C-alpha cells in the first residue's frame, strides 16, 4: 500500500498546485464497499474486476492523509471487512485477506476487540504492516444508540484503547449494525477518542473539509455479481460536488 500512498501524495501535490485559488467544496468519498466474513467467495472476482477497471484500494487512514486535495475519485476504492475478532481470525477472514494481499491490495478491518488472543493480534499486526487499516468495530458489537451514555463511551473509547495497546491508534469507528441516528453522544465519544471517521451504511458520500470528524457511508455487495456491485458503488458514490454536503452539515449542526 505504500505504493498507493505514494500515488496519492503525487496526486495531491499535482492537484494542490493546480487548485490554488479555488474555493473549498465538499470532497467525494471513494466508492466504499462493506463486506463481512461470509463474503470470501465473492471477493476474488470483485478484486480482479476493480483491478481491470483501474482502481487502487485505499483505507480511511490513507484517505485522511489525502483530504487536503481533491482526489480523482474513480481511481480509488475503499473495501472494509467487518466483524473480525469475536471468534479469532476465522479461515474465511484469512482467505479474504490473503486474496487482497496477493493482489497488492488493502482493506479496512472492522475489529471487535472483545476477546482476542495473541495469535490474532500477531495476524492483525502483519496486516497493518502490509498497509491494511485496523478500525474499531467496538468492544462487543452493540447497537450504540440503544446504550446508556457510560456504556456507549466504553464501547467507543475502550476499543480504541485496546487496539492502541497492540497496533496504531484507530482513526475509524465502524458502527455495529450501522447504528447511528446522528446520536450526538456517538459523535462526542468518537471525537474524544480521537477518531476521524464514523463509518456507517447509508449517507456520507461526501466529506466537508472544515469538519474534524467525518461520517462516511458504505454499500453492501450484490453477492451474485461482482460487476453489478461495482456499478452500484459507482452510482452511489458519484455524488456531484454541489457545494453542500447535507449529511456532514447536519452532523455539525447537532454539535
Ligand atoms: Zn458488524
């Protein structure tokens, strides 16, 4: 992925130089796919397809580094895989990460930090070294809007602390069940824990450069067709820069 980061850096430098003097506008989020452990069969064909179509995989961590410039959106794609952890690194999850690695691709791993053994942490550490991002998917995979404020904070901050003990401090909080409801407590807890992205399911096709935390959305795969999945992703994330990012605006307003 360091290769991907270098490409982004070069793209940034070029775009910063050519963009001087233009007003800031919301930036499109790259097409973002949400996978789970049962997506192992779907993945190889999809990865071959995005490779043929000229996409480079990046993570939210990469994207954060590139936010000061306008990315040529269609070149990048973010793949996330949720629900790592509760049963260790299962054979299916291992297959999925190996399929990515052998194509020199990366993904965002949504980690439920509850009960992980040393072997799992070692595996995750290797993934991180290969450019994968290890994101928090909370301690226990609870629906956050339904929790008491103290438990919610513990799920959000506690999982960040656990990951930080073993790996890089996480920058992305992946919401269990996509549960958000624009709950101010989630936003505050995520900000206090130092996250940069709240990752959900719907909305969040653009981010506002002036915000210090972003809500970003994802799309599920069409499990029968890699091609259809890519078409859906391209349509969903092809939002025009119309000078206004409604979702970010409403999140900020609630603060
Ligand atoms: Zn989940």
